[in-house]
């Protein structure tokens, strides 16, 4: 989680310095969901993530230097500098794609689950609460139930679709998990700020899918600290209060887990400082690596675009 946080903070700096081009969506504050779920995956599993997918990529093991180079449009990027921030793909690590289309990950993971079913793997779709208003959310849930596909639908419910609050789009007495339950799929809602809870719930559900097959949906309540296209724009933009932000930032997933580790005697100030320095050096090296790498030549880029 700390690696993801440090990476996203640096990406914000690079974006403001015009070294990362195009739209950038950061996952700051939501790290526990990606880390907790991806910790239960293994070779042969598939993941489809959203345009806010840097955290999922790093949690799956995509090297920070390859990811930084991709965001900076360099040939040493994980996709040769052609995908950018919103469209990261690393098939070797099971990342079938991060999707700029809202809810695109849902369809991709459902399709990947057709393959996963044949070899005993699972597929995971990360998506936001706003994607549940897309028609293919329901179409894919129904298809997964009919075909008994081992696909885990993971809703990262950060309460806002861009700047529209959830209660404008969903009845106040109905959760997204309850909305999905009508399709006959196993669903539940959990605290997405506790990596321990996310990991435990994901471990139980994924183990059951490996043994018995069939889909499931997990809704994790979380919160993004920055704007929809952070780091650009002023915080909140008037649609959420400072009190709301403060209450959620106090439940920072990294802070919560650090408190658990400290109580268990597993980490202290010295250990935390050493980890902080190690990760900072890793991110520095990743950015330096990217800056030394060339941009794709126009002829090479054109060949891939129009082949």
C-alpha cells in the first residue's frame, strides 16, 4: 500500500510538470482494495481494472519502472509507451487491461473467466460504483451466473461518480451488493479501508470459487482523496465538505494497518523510516529510468496503430 501511495504521489508531481500526458486518475486513499484482493491471486488468474488502475497494476507485480515509463510515454514502458495512464496491460502478470471506458473492466473480466474456467483460475473485475449504472453490469452478472463463471466482481465504492454522490444514483436503503443480489449472485458489502478485512473476505470468496466455481460480487466502501482526474483541479470543487474529507482521511488504510502492526509489535519507527526510504529510492529510480528511455518513433507507433 505504501508503494502505491508513493507512486501515485510522484505521478501527481510528474503530471503537474507535464511529464505525464493525458488524463490521469489516481487511487490515493483506495489502496487497501487492490492490495487485499490481488494478494489472493496466482499465476493463471486474470484482472481487469479501471482507468484508476495504477494500484492494481503495482499490486499484481508490475515493476514501478515499467509503469512509470508507460505513463511517461517511453518505449521501456510496460506497453511500449503506447497505452498511457488509463490503458495499462501486462498479460504476463494477468492484467488483461485497465479500461478508460466506464465499466469496461466488467466485460473484459467476464470474458477472461471463460478461459479461467477451463484451467482452474479466476478472473477479477475492479470497477467503481458509477459503473453499476451501465447496462452491461447487469448483462455480465447474468451471463456469469448462467455460465457459472469464476469471476469476482469487485466494486470499489468511493461514493462518487466523478462528482455525483451515490445517494443521487441509488436509493438510500439499497446497497450495490443488494442491487446485484437480484441476479442470483453471492454478494456482500465490507469496509474497504481495512486491508485485513479485504484480504480475509477475498481469500474466503476466491478459495470458494476455485473449489466450486461460480461468480461473486464484493462491494468495498472506500474513498478517493483526490479529484476524479486528480492531481489537477482544486480539492472537493464544492461537492463534498471538508468535514467529510477529514473523516475519511483519518481512516487512511495505510495508517490503520500501521496501527495494527505497531500494536502487534511487528513494526516501529525505525522500521517504518527504513521502508519509507527504500520505497522513495525505488520510485526515484523508476522515474530516472523512464526519463532516460526514448519516446516511440512515429513510424513505430503508426505501425502498431494501423497494423
